[in-house]
């Protein structure tokens, strides 16, 4: 089965080939593929560049053009993006239409040729200031040999590099890539993952099904965005699915065995960590740490609302009476009454009070059968008695 990334690339290639066909039909030369790099540089930018290069190669484009206006973004994506641009088998051109700072500047400098707009600025790594980057305007960039020239428009930049008149095939960011970029942000990913973990924890506490559904839905949203954009592969998703199934098996099928739940939780955490990709493990650790903190805080609050653990009660022996069980009534009506001990009280036995046989006990002393007794206190079903001393006979002289 083809992966989602391959399908996206194939669809883009078909679009590019259609553009090539239209260009040739109109007598124009092969097109150039235009990649807009705006806003924050993130994993979506990496996926966009990867897809654009595939489209350019598949459509036999004359060049790959990067239209850059960005203040930078994640440093972790610089290396793979620069590597793809430098190894592209077609000419590459970076046109800085506004600003190119930090990681965006490094991406621009990875192209074989750089052209700036007249009012554009670009930064370059340096140790001359505290920030480690030196900002240059267009003329300074040309003097420093960072840029090949200055052009007022993209069309002028294409003409100055021998690409004038070529049809431009823009590559736009897809909705899936936008969602995946948003979801891949450590904070957003941490919230989604935290909600997923919290849902599973609350499900363990309540066993109502609703919390588990919300938790699985949050994890499904996270992994779907990662899969659809190509950030994660099916193997990672399969490991996550096995992890969730292990947890559900422990909760709803065979509670108390521990092994399925522990193995499932381990697989789920590993899948979550590697869903960010090996180059982004640091971001994955940050997101996972955020998720664990959020899940812990949320679960602590949930314990106040659901103090009884429904999961553990499935295999723990609970002293719960059936529907026909009737508790013994409190016999406060016997308090102070006198009777006799029908049996020896050692210290428990039977007494007779107003013709009714009652289970009684003493505070520890031995009382012989037939001894008059009096009820001293009643504690639920326990009725305590003491012997009644015989009255002394009056001695007359």
C-alpha cells in the first residue's frame, strides 16, 4: 500500500505534469516550481520543500524557486531542508521578497543562487554580536557575496537568472500540512497527547466509556495529522494502535493481569515519542513531558470527582450485599431491660428477655446459665449484658 506521502507527491506530480503540458501547448518552455516560504519555518516547511522538489523533478522543471519572507522558526528543521535543497538535481533559486532571518536565511543560502528585493534583508551567522546573526540589507548582501543581485519582483529575478518567460507552477501548503504543522508544535502536541492520556486514565477510574472515547479521539487526531502529512509512518501508528488495544484489553477484557496494560502503555509512549521523527526527539520529549504533566494534574482533579476506582473493583473482593440482604436492626428497645442467661456467656451466648431469645455478650466476664442479666448498652447488632447481683436479705435482731 502506498503511503500518504507518496500519494501527495503523486497528486502534485500530476498537477505539475498538467502544467507542463499546458505550457508546452502554449509554446512556452518548461516551467519553474515556486515554493513560498512564509511565516514560521517548521515541519510543514520541510514537508513542503520535499514535495516541491519531487514535483520539480517529476515535471522536468527548469528550476526550483524559493520565495522567502520569514523570520525563521524551528532550528531542528534546518538541516534536512538545506540537505534536500543542496542535493536537488535541478537548479535552485532563492528570492528574498521581504526578510530572511535565522533558519529562513540558512534555507535561502542553501540555494545555488540568491536574489533579494530592493528593500529585503537577510541575516548571516556571525560572532560579531550577541545574537550570533548579522542582518544585511540587499546591497550589503551583494557586497558580502551572499546574493547574486537585486530584483524588484520575482519575474525580474527569474529574468536575471535566465528563467524569464517560464511558466510558474506554485506549490501551496495543503490543509493537512497546515494542521500537521499546528499539531506538531510541542505545546499543541503536548495538549493533545495529554488529553489522550488523561482520557485513558479517567476511563480506568470510571469505566463509563466516554472518557476513553475522548482520549482515543485526541490521540487519533494527533496521529492522523502526522500520518496524512507524512510526518509519521504507518509503523509508528501501528505501534500506537497496539498500545491502545493493550490498555483497553487490561481495562475491559481481563482486568488485573497488569501485563497487557503495562505493555500497551509502553508501546503507546514509544509511538508518541517517535511520531515526531528521530531528528525531532528533543521536541518529542518536550511535548511528552508537557502531556504527562497535564494528564497528571487533570487526573488528580478527576480523583476528587471519582474517588472509587472502577477498574480495580472488577477484580478486588468487595463486601457488597445482595438485594435480599437485610441488616440487623438496632435493638435500642432492649437497653436497660432485665432477663436471664439461657446459656453460659463466655463471653457470648443467649439470653431471654420478655420471652424473646436474644444473642448477647459480656465485656469479657464469665456468666453462668440461669444468671439474671441486664442490658447495659447496644452497639448495632451487639447487645452487651451484665449480671444482676442478688439482693441481700435484711438481718433482724
